């Protein structure tokens, strides 16, 4: 007696018919208010993130499994402006952020301009909600986040306020 198959094998679908689903996240705070006023490596490129990015205002962000792109923006008080544009270094890694060795291997994401990502406000064109302004997106354009599960952003160059206060400014990310 022959057993019936438990599943059917379908012929291959053409590549044009297959879509890669992407999970879009909400805007998430990666650097808490006040954190953009502090540098993580005395104004130099961060090359040892485990030792340099230690501030309480930095948050480890879990990435969705299908994420390939990260959008970064600054949320800042209406009326504030900077004379020095903050510059970020973006790192991805695997592992449990709560373990004794939370980061293991970390990779510095290189964007189109290099390893340093300026994210500055443009008070005349940034979107406003009445309380806060939101800077235009700076995109870390990578085709692959190397399959890593977490992200950590350090501040290479701190913001210097030229008008208003940047004490309530934060850095937000959206991964998709």
C-alpha cells in the first residue's frame, strides 16, 4: 500500500511574481533627549564602540529581521538650531544586549558619504508639529544590514546650539 503525500510540491514561481515583504517599524528613539550634546569618542570616528558608546542616553535597538534600510532624523524643539551639525556613527551587531558580552562583533555601517553621518536640522524646511521639528531623513543606504539583529548609534560630533536649546533633542530611527 502506498502512502499519500503529505504536501504538494508546486512548480517554481517566476521571479517577477515573488515579492520580498518588508516590515516597517515606527519611529524609535535611539539617542534620548540631551544625548546629542555629548560625544562618544572626543570628536573622532568611533572605532571601539563597546568602549566608547557608554552613555545612558544611548539605546540598543532591535532590528526587524527583514530590515535593509535605516532612516535617521533629529526630533528637536521648535525654535532651536545648531551652529555645529551632529555627526553619527552607526553600528550593527548580534547577540543579547543584556549579556556580559552584549555586542560580539560590531560592524560600522558605511553610507554614501563614508562612515560618518551628519544629521542636522534645517529650521526653514523641517517638518513641525507645533512642539517639535523633525529633520529631513538621512538614509543609511545599504543593501544588507549584514543580517545583524541590533543597532547602536554613537555621536562623533556633538550638536552645539546656536538658538534655543538642544537639551530636549533626540535621535530617532525607522528601520524597514
